């Protein structure tokens, strides 16, 4: 402290406790922090001092839960802190009363106080790290109750911050657990963590620690923060990406999983894709996905998720192809873990979108066979996995006659029929869409589907619970009945024609798509048995109602029926 301050006229010497206790110093720092709020001058300086005092106080409170016995270094430090507190209180009083000699001199004195508090913080950290203090039973202060005031929440977070800074490994781990717990429970804590800017920096520093548990616990809180779009930029700006990638390369299995999940959240923003690539993230992620036997699915699945996010950048996509990502992901489709299969299929779909060369690689590496195997009735795959496999088959197989031929050779029609008969609605929708695509290939494919008994399933689905399935079923039936052989199969069942006519009733609860139903009925009028079935149905009136409302297809069907009735009458007259 400057000489001038000590020589100030009328100034009484500062009284310092000869042997201040830890509790008394903590109490006096709390009073000083509160008292300093009354200072109206040198606002920035006092704000800095208050922050350092709060940090020091939290560190000393952590020491209350430690056993330090006759530790001389600690006792000496408490005495020095007491002196600093007294000097700070004196400066606060002079600033409040505006009784200082000059602004420059006071600024200098406040800078000295800041340096002294910094020195105490470093010394306290050194004592903790030396192991001279041992933890007592109450390591972390009580967590505030839910709905507590913001000040209590901030106090708790600051206390955890100090423990993370000055504590040994055990104390750091306990503080990290406390921080992840509150941020997961209440997002208000996340904002406090962000506002207390130092915490994010410390969490990022912990990613470089050799202790796996410290890495893993710090990533729990980082992952929570990464779940908020508003704060992703804060994490990226704090340098989170590079150490996360190093964890992917050499961390524990749990650390790799958590690092991958964080990167998956961060790369949902495509702007961060290049940052991950620049730090070697693509190579690290591909290695995770390709140099394993599927026994680390917890970490591989989010790694696949990151790569899916990165695949939207064309240059990164080409690099992944060059690194043989496609064969590796085809291999992943064969693993038993369904989350891996789903991620692998979705990655390959994304990579192959609009890229015929990648589609050819997938086919060449046996991707079609792997997809068909997922549809095997004997396999125990979920509806979600089967649904994704069907969608992938559409992408990989319907733009090439060779691929389509391979698909049929693997018994795809039998698998597709099984899906239609037994699956959930979402999978049935996908199966019907594939059926429509198949019908668009050739007349021979339609005949093959008819021979495989697809018609009864399509007719059954005209009564499905959802409008989408009913509409798709009527559309595929409309395409199927353009083949005479399939029309005959449909007419053989007495109830089929009547059911379609019944569905033309606007009051029918499961009314199908009228356009496709009328198209089917129009096809049926091309044969005598079809015309007879329509003409003799109890639901012919529904067709007549549509004709009365000027529905052209309904009129055409009735015209064909009327024409043939007239011909029958004429033939009867001629024969008589």
C-alpha cells in the first residue's frame, strides 16, 4: 500500500486480529462484499474486487469442510487475508466518504488490493493441490431448494466454481457432479453458468485433464449447455471443439461417447462443420466407426450422428468417401445393435442422395442384401428399423435395373408382403409406397405381385385406420388392376367390388380416395364379370350419386354398364 495512505493526516492505524479464525475472516469478507455495494466511485474497480472476494470467500468456505489441523501455511494465509480485508474495508470507507487524496492514488491502491486477493487465491489453490488439507464429510454445500431465488442459485454456482478451481481431484469431481445435476434439473442454472463466464472456460480446461472422471463429469454439464441453440456459440468460442476431438482419440469409452454426443449437438449448426474438420474430427470419428466390432455402440451411434451432420458439406463428404466410409458403414448395417443399423442406413442415404457413384458403391458392397435381411420375418427388428430399411431400398434400388434385379433375387417380394400383413401403420405406409414404385416398373412386375398374392392385402388395407394408408392402398390397386390377370383375381372374391362401391359413399367412415377407386372400377368394366359385379351390387347407388354430381369417371362407368345392358337386350331380341 502507498506511503501517502499511511501518512494521511488524522488516520488511525488499521487494527488486525492477532490470530483471526477462518470463520471470522469468512464473516468479515461477506460484510465487506455487502458494504462495497455502497461505493459509487471507481465502479469497475470495485466490481472486479467484489468478484475476487466472492471467489476467495467460496474457497475459504470450502476449507470449512476440510481438516487442516496445525497446518502453518494455512494459518499464515488466514492472517494475511485478514490484513487485506481490513485494508479493503478502509479503502471502501474512503471511497464512500470521498475522503481520498486523489483519483490516481486511489486507483493505484485498488489495483494493489486486486493483486493481493489474486495472490491469496493462488496460495489457497496451492494448499488444496498440495494435499495438505483433507476433505471432511460435507464436501459440497447444500443445493438450494427448487424455486429458490436467483441470488441463492448464483451463490451455489459460485461456490461450486471455487471448489472446481481450488479443490483437489475429489473436490473437483464432487463440484462437477453438483453442477451437472442442477443444470439438468433447471435451465435457469444454465444461464447463470453462462453469465458466470469463467465456468465454461474451466469446463473446457477439464477436458484436457488426465483424470478420466474429471473429463467425463465436465462433459455432462457441457452437453447440457450444448442442448441450447443460444449457447452453442459460447462453447465454440471457448475452444470446446479441439479438446473434445482429443477425447475422441484417446479418452475413455464413456468420455468418447459424451464427446461425440456434444459434437453431434454442436454440428447441428452447419457453420461448425468446418471447425470439426479443421481439428481432425472427421478422421477421429471415422476411426471410431470403422475400427471396431460393434461392441462400442454407445459411442459409435453419436459418432455416426456427427458424421451425418458433416455430410452436408460437399468437400467433407468427398473426403469421407476417399477414406472408405461407405464400405465401413455398409458393414455397420450388419451389426445386431439396431441404433447402429439405423445410423448407418441414414448416413448412407444422406451420402447417396443425388450421387449415383455412391449408390453403386453401396450396392457393390452388399448394401441391398443387408437391407433385405432387416425385413426377414425371422429376424427380431423393430418397426422403426424396418421402416428405415424400406425407405433406403427405394433410394438405392429403383434407379438401376441391375439393383432392382438383385433386390428381387433376394426374395424381396416375400419380405414386402410380410411387412404389409403384420407391421405397424408407419411401416405399412412405406411398404405401400414401395409397392407403388414397383408397379411403375413394368407389367411383369405387376403380374409377379399379383401371383405373390399382394391383391388381398391391398384390398384389406382399404379399411385401414389412417387415411394415408387407405389412399396408398387404393392407388397401388389402381395400378395393379391395369393387368387383366390381376383384375380377374380381384373379381373372384364376391365382396371386393361391393366394398369399393361402398367406399364411394361420402358418409362411409373409411372412405377411400375416390379418384383411384373409380379408376379401379373403370378397369373392371373391361370384362363381363366385372361389369356384372358392379351392376348387381347393392352399393351401385353410390356410383349413381356421384354421376348426378357430375363426377365424370362415375358417368363413364355407368355409361359402359348401360351400353352393355342395351346390347344384352338387343342380342336377346335378335335370338328370339
